[in-house]
C-alpha cells in the first residue's frame, strides 16, 4: 500500500466509460486507494499539517427543535484552506452592500454544528449546505444560533439537527466578490474549488471529527443547486487540482497530484441554475417554442430570441440523451418530455391527498414575495382519481410567465448589452481584473457597451478569434457545468434528489430534464429522485419531511452497500 501511494490514477477523461473499462482502470483502488485520485489514508498533501481540525475548539449553544432542547457544539468559522484569499471589507451581492468582519477567511471557511448526541458518532451523515444564490459569493453564515427554535417539519436545519447529522454552513468565493487588492478572485472555478476544498478538509480530518466524510449530503438552491450539481458530478477530477493547490487545499502533494478524494455521497439540489454556457439557448427555446414570449408581450429582443432558439436542436442532439421511454431526447420530443413531467408532478401532488383547482377555478399562488390569483385555463384534473385528464402546454407556459415575468434575452450572458436590464451570470467569468466577461457567442457578438473590455466591439475579435487566442473563458464555463462530467470518469455522487418548481421561470425546465436524463444514464448513480415540484416557484427546501426521509433512506442504503 505504501508503494501505491506514489501513483495518481487519472480518471477524468471526458465520457470515459463507467462500466467495465472504468472498473478495470480503477481496480488499483481496491489495493490501497479509497477513490480515483487518492485515498483518505494517504494524507501527504503539502498543506495537510496546517489544516488539522481542533476537536476541542467549540462553543456549546442551545437550540430547541420541536419543543425539545438540543445542545449543539459550534465550531466557528473553521478555515478549510491554508492559503485563503484576503478580501475587501465591503462587499456587494444581490443589490445589498455589507461590511464583513472576517476578511482573512470569511469566504473560505465553515461553521460546523454538531448535536451533542452525535459528538462521538463518526458515522452519522454530514449535511453540507452551500448558500450561493445566483452563483454569487457566499460569506460565512450561521444557520444555527444560540436560543433558536426550529420546527423540523419546515426547517431543513432543525430537521438535520434532530436527525443527529452534523450541519455545516459552507462559505465560498464566487462572482462579484472583491479582493483586498481590488480584483475579483471569485471567477470560475473558484466556487467549485472552494466547495471541493471544504470536502477535502472533512476527508483529511475524518478521524478527528464527528460525522463521516464519506456520508456528505450537499444541499443548495438556485446557484447553490448549480454548485451542488457540479460538486456532485466532478468528484476526484484532476481538472481542479492546480486550482486546489493554489488555494492551499488539503490532499494536494508537492507534485500537484491528489492524495485525498473529494467526491460526495448525495446531492439535494433545488432549481439548479446550471449548463450556463447553453442556458440562454435552452431558455429561449422553452419560451418561444409555443410562442410564450409573444403571447405575453415579453419579447423585447425578438431577433435575439429567434437566433438563440435556432441553436437548440443541434445542442440537444449533441448531448446524446435518452428520454423516459428510452428514445433519443431531441428538439422534436422535448416538449412531450416536459409535459410528461408536469403531469407526473400534478399526479404525485394529488396522490399525497392534496387538491388542485380544476379547469375554470381560481389558482392562488405566491411568487417573488407577492400573492396572486390566476384562473386555471390550462389543466383538467380528476382529484378523486388523482389523474390529469388534459393539459394545454401553450396556456401552461403562459401561466408560468404571467406569475413571474420572463428574463430578457439573453437571460444569462447579459452583461454589456443595452437590450437587457440585468447582468446575468457574466461576472462569474473572465480574468480577475475584469468585472465580467461575456461567455457565449451571442453575448460576445452583441455586446455594445464601449469600454467594458469584452465583446467584439472592444476587442475587435470575433468569438472564434477570441476562443483561438485564449481558452480561459471556455475552461471556466466547462468547470462549472455538470453536463461535462456526468458520464465521464469523474466520480458522480450515487444519490440525487433534484427538484425544479413547476412554475419556476428562472431557468428553463429543459435544464433540469437534461440533468436528470444524463444522471439516469450514469453508471455511478444508483438513485435518482427527480421531479418538477408542483406549484413551487424558484425556491428550495419547501419539502423538508420528504427530502429528509430521502436522506435517511439514502444513508441506510449506503450502509447496506458499505459506502
């Protein structure tokens, strides 16, 4: 075993077969390594000594869960890298400006909460919460505070503590974070690198900490759902090693090879904003294929919508996915696939004993903090039988974008275009000296903001010329996209719980359908629990009892399989 630790097995070749070939390639692991790229017993990373967990460095706080007092050990702001990035004291995200106190490691640390009952339990699950709305940077937060009261039927935090799991709030760099030097150190793939570094810290210190680092369940919503998805699909990929070394993560040796695994057991992702490089294409297809934008008069850029939509068929074909019936999933049958998911969502909801307003009845909904009403003109149901009798997809999509207005086209790579009213996710890409960079052909070509340093107008380079001159942006896009890793030799989490609200207009339904179909085909995935969540907007953790029951079942199944 000592000799085997000299070797690092590269299991990251794109679309590497995960069947017999993968088993053969990774059979070395059985002789001494815990996973492709390293094992938990091979702690020889250059920063490992500096990242030792101090089990005595905690404060006891008391919370109440379902009326019962629960003492909790709080390990505050544990820095999970040896070389954190110094940040500016003033930060802005989602329109809010804040002053941070921990400029040294406030974006690369964890708050760890351990129920006293689990303090000596090294096998319990670890609930790993990422909090990256809109792929924004996530400063350290404390979801568990002294004196707090939780209802475990509504709070995922309270439910995790009640179940005896270690609960962790994970901070990460990401877009718009400003460094002490005035630069932008949150560019892709820093957010993924930080999440992986946190996992590696837990792996390194597994024997010193409560909970099992082999039983990490990642929870995230929106951009956090996207982060959860790439973290869950790119386990042990060498693509991130150089970035991990730069951050001072655990388990990277002096030669840049890995001595630790960073794969996780399970993903609990809500409305994942992902596949960013193609998200504009998917969005415009979804909301133009039945004329939705025109119907609701939300089409300020018709030429752009049409141009982006026209690229959908080729992109969808390139994914080589299968639909639920086992046929090729293409532009020709994607709408039928989405429709089937909407019907399944409604029937699952009725099967739980709940009632859906019938055709002609009023639907009351809450969206973006506002309550509204909509006369159901698109769905006919038999609540007694729990069946959907008919659904008008044209009117359904109109309902979706009536209760929450569509994003302008393009919806994700918007920066530098007068036609849009927002910036999308463009600030996730580019050099650390740039506020943002366009990251798609359309965004680059149609940027019309003089002096922003990106786009055809400023650089005088076409998109093709830009890509030929530098691989930076395309690499950044790849490293945050799970579709590039699912089905490859990277280790995909075996358990997935993915929810996308049935009236969520923040990203196309196609995004989660493609994610689910790709996961279904991945040999690493043993359980995929995917659904459009009935009557839910762009949100997460609205189904705590169901999600926590799935986590409990997942941990039990992992036990049975020796995972």
